[in-house]
C-alpha cells in the first residue's frame, strides 16, 4: 500500500533565507569588532557599537542566528525525507521559525543596550532565556512527534544526532541559565565563582559540542552522501563514534579552566576526556571523507562538495587541536591569547560556515526546482571563504603565540622583558589588521552567495508542498537485526539512553564541586562587595569589560610578577556571576585594586591613550555622564542575600547611605586631582569596583575598605 | 582498505545507503591509546602524585627563580652602588625610561599631572638617592605611585632616578603643578648647582 504525502518546503525556505540574512549580519558585526581592535574609533563613539557590547552580539548572531537557523533548515529538510513524513505540526514549525527570529531580534536589541548576563554564549537576559527554552521545546516536540509518526522503521544516523542535539542543548541551557531576576532585563547568576565557572564552561564547551557539532554531523550524514551520491562509509563507525562522542564530550568542559582556581581533579578530568575525544571526533571526519572514495574527481569540479571537504577537514583539524590545547604545557602558553580564537574560527569558518554554504547551495535549487544560477560564483565563493579563513587563522596563530611568549619572557636580570602589557599588544596590531582583512574576504564571499541564491530562487518557483510517494505505514520490522538496529526503531528508549549518556559527565563533575566544602577553601578576609561596588560590577558587566580583561591570575611566575599573587578559589565566593574571562586583549584585572589612583582610572576611562599611549582600549566618556540607578541599590543587596551572600540585615537597610558615603570618598579624592565627578555616575561606581578587585587577601592594605 | 559489506543496502533512507565497513585499525588504536593516556595521567597526578599539581609546580618555579635572582644579585651588575649616576649614556637611558613609564602621571617634562611636579625643590618623600630609589621601586600605593621593582631592574631605577635628579630638577616645565611637600633648604639647593 502506498500513499502520497507532501513535504513542507516553505519552512525550509524560511529558515534558509534567515540563515543567509543573519549570517551576513553576524559576520558584519565580526568584521566591525575586528577593525576596532586596531582602530578603537571604529566604535563610532557610541556605547551601543563598542567592542565590549557587540562582541557578544557577534558570537550570538553567528552561533544562534546563523548556525541556529541553518540547523533548523537542515533538520526540517532532511528529517521529513528520512522519516518519509511531513513535519508533525505546521503550526509548531511556524512558531519555531517566528519565535526564533523574535529571539534573535531581542538579542540584537538588548546586547547593544548592555543587557547581558556576561556568561559567554549565554549572555541573553532571563526573559529571552525563557523564550529560548519555550521555542526549543516547540522544536523538540515537533521533532519527536514527527519521529513517532514516521513511515520508516528505523532512524537513520542523522536523526540520532538530532535527538542528541535537542536533549543536550535543552539540559545545558536550562542548567546554565539559573539566575535571579533583579529587573526585567537584569539578573544575577544563581551560582558563584568557581561553581559558576564550572557550570558556564560545561555549558560553553558543550554548546560547541551540541550546537555547532552534533547537529552538523547529522547534516553531514544526510547531505554529504546525497551530494556525492555514494553510500556512507561505515554504519558501525557511525554507531561507535556517535555514542562515544556524546558520552565523552560532556566531561571536557573544565579544559577551559586549566591552571585556574577550579579544583584540580576537575581540571584533570577535563584534560583526559579531551584527549579521549580525538578518536570519536575523527570517527565523524573519516566517515565523511571516506564516503567520498571513488568520487574525488567530482570533488574537483563541484563547489558544493569542495566546501564540504574543507568543512570536514576543518572539523578534523579543530577537533585535534582542541585536545592539544587541553594539555597543560600547551595551555600554559595558549590560554587567554589569540591562539584560542584562531582555533575556534577553524571550527566555525570552516566546519559551520562552509558546511552551511554547501547545504544552502544544495537546498535552494532543490526546493525551487531549478539549477544553481552560477557555478562560477559558487566557485568564487569557495575560494574567497578558503582564503579569508587562512588569512584569519594564520594571523591569529601568529599573534597568539607571539604574545603568549612575550608575556612569559624574562630578562637576564630576572625581571619581565615586557613588563608593560601594552608593548605585547602593539607588537601584534599588524596581525589584527590581517585578521580583519580575512574576515572581510570571508564576508564578501557570503554576500556573493546571497546574490547567487537569490538569482537561483528567482529563476525557479518554490515547491511549497513537495509530493512524495511513500509506503502507507511502518514497513515490516527486521526481527533478526542487531541490537542497535532494533534500538533505532525505538525512539523513546533511544532518547532516554542519550539523556543518560550526556548527564553522567556533568553530574560527576558538579556534585562534588557543589557539595564537598574542601573544593573551595574559604578565606576569612574575603568580604562581600559594598553597595557601590555592586553597582560598579554591574557597569563592568554591562560594558562587557570581561570580553578583553580576565580576572584570573594563574600560578606562573610570569603572571604573579606581572599581576600579583595568583587567584584563589575562596576569593570568588561572592561573585554572581564569575568574571574570570577567557581572553586577555588587555591585562588581567584581578589585582588592579589599589594599583592606580582613582584619578588614573578616571583619566584612563575618558581617554585611555592619555594614561597608556598606544592603547587600543576604546574611550568610555559616557561613564562620567550616565548615572547608576540608586533606586535599585537595596534590591541588589537583597538579591545577593537571597543568593547566599552574607550581608548583615543592616546593610540592606543602610545600602543607600553606605553607597553615598563611599561615593563621596571617591569624588573627594578625584577633586584633589582636579576632577569633578558626579557621586552617582557610573564612573565612580566602576572605580569603586576596580579599586576593590583582589585586595581582600592582601596582608596589609593601606586602603580603607568599607566592609558591610 | 577494509572490505565493503553490502548487507545493509536493503536499508535505504531517502536514497542514502550505508556500507558496514570495519573500523580503520589506526582509528581503534588511537582510541585505545587515549584510554591508556587518560589512565596514566590520572594515576600520575592524583594517585601516585608523581607529577606536581599546579601549586607545587608554582612553588618549584618560584624556588628556581629565587636561586636565579640570588645569583644575579651576587653578580657585578647588581652590586651597583646606590648612588646617582652622571654618565651621559645612563642619563639618556634614564630619559627613555622616564618617557616610557613616568610621563602619564608626571608629564613629559616632569611638571606633574596626576603625580607631583618633579622639577621644583619641594619633596614629598625626601631627596636622597635612597629616597628616590625607595619611592620608585616600592611606590607609594596609597597615593597612586606604582611600585616599579617588578618592571625595572636596579640599574634602570637608578638611571631614571639620576635623570630626574640631574636633568629635571631645576628645569622649567611648560605647565608646572603647584609645589607639594617640604621645601628644600635654599642653601642645599644652591649647592646642587645644575
């Protein structure tokens, strides 16, 4: 018995255009921030377009808008065909599409306005977090119901990866987004310090794993054999690398925190599971590349296949390099440098970018039932992407290693060779220019693609509902099949096993860190922030200072010479959220407290070049004009109390008075240096916070701290 | 190359077929090797403790640095006497150091901005070579003067101190900051000459 059904191509088309649009926007913002690193004035002198605020806009746009829409595009296209079923609910498909676009627009508005949780790749504030959860569940429901209503007995390997993606991203997003709302667009992370860092990098690492990797492996398993018209190389390799990948990936997050204050047993788990990830990752790469056996002549001609090959090769390179960065000796040099963005961009520009382009070049002619407008333009796009990628990453490998070595260089007299951090920055500025050029070339390629795809679509017409003749219902089961084959026919059980596989690693790493006290030794001299410092911390978060400044001094002589005593876990117990950072474009700030006079900070914020000639830090003149919202002071202190920060009851009641008292001291000191500042300006609050950083554990401090 | 087994061709997903090739042996080897690495790594750091954890590693590094610094201290260059220098080359180097590090707070000609005027004969922390050396190397953190002993060597501190004492003292800056601190006895300042 056979019947005719109709695949929904309209939803695929919607996601495809959204992918193209947001991809270009995200890359454009990327080029803009890249330019700002050698030309700070390119921030257009507004807070809304300054590096700290729009760097998260770039990452969110390319990850969740560009790649996110591409995932939906690819899943909605391939899932229907692999299951011989239309998407379960057109309404859910529509909600998925429009909801996701609204979330992106909300992100594009709130991030430049400075509404951010500051946790990397999870910057969006709590109402948007809730919206993401709802839309993601809508997607998952549509996915699962379509699977349950399939006309194919078994689930193909692509679908295993889609299931793992849905389940894990939901878990990651919900656990990492535990936060206490203060206002409509401001919240504080439920976790503090070391624990917040562990949760964040469990999330951050696995966002890479389950948003940038597993869904794309799923897409690879569908689109690569389709385009190459070759059978997949090995089914059993699919099984082994799928299960090992999702089980092992989840453990590897702590490799982002090597030589930090994270307990070392957790760091070591991060190291060994990263090394064990090499084979599972490469399993995907070789299953992709070996599928092309016998059609390499086609690869030479077809730009779509060429892009896929570069994408898969980039995936293989990035997943080998990642584990290498997890080795302590490499990490000691590479962490906080441009080497990390170089590594990341091999993954994103090659694997995600190029694979997305390939899928677009495949899907658009299919659903518009026409031929690609121009193969020559697609070829040009392939070369522009490849060359742009090479410029980008070579420049950043170069600058990362150069700067890393300069940070560690001592003279024969036993002092740092480059004690002034700025010297190490000025050295690599030419590389920043090359990087921006590479990004620009890559963007031009994407624009050419957009033109090519639009012309393609215009030359055909959309087959909104594509007919397919399919068997009436599930065909006969293969009772003699292997256990895994039988499992592929049981989506519920399959999903439960996936969930178990991805939960174990997180549980083993989290529970002891949260429950065993000895993991985070407390320090009696560490006290909560004052009300004014809390405001200052919020300014620091709002302006995205964490995008360029770490607050984590690692236990190396080169770092303690430069910055002071290395950071201790107990110093961060009141940090909701943690602000350790992941990149040092400027120096570490964990011990900046008391290092410079207040007036130095004031002058430096107004015109960085005045205090540090050659600095690439943007000027922040608006900090002197914008006022903090003192009506929130009490609520901020109470929120911190709710989160477990031990403020005396009196502190909440006296919050405003305490704030005014401390602000007056700072403005008084500024006045002595001829600077008139407003008591409640963001500047004064930020100075209060900066002067507090890292000083609690000092043996003797001459600065008076107002402890609450 | 492993043999192709076509027993799965009856499974066809939207036209996609799968071979059931054996896993590449080198791939299996890498996988097993990574387990061995993991086991040895964990035993090494956390069971037998044969490799230093990060705090021990830091202590070792600092121990080595102390030995190195002691050796440098003992060498000729470090036994540099605590005295102002007057060689032109030293003063020129001193000027370069001043331009690089001191200008943001003390002005390009030492007239003072955030930091005090260095050209007048008023002193906040004394004017002996020891005073100069201590203020530069240890700083005056409560007033915002940064300690420079991590940045500058003993020789460099003396060079920049000598530059200030020899060249800036008594010069006329473009925008002098008002005097701060204790005025120096007129008689002594005359003795300084310039």
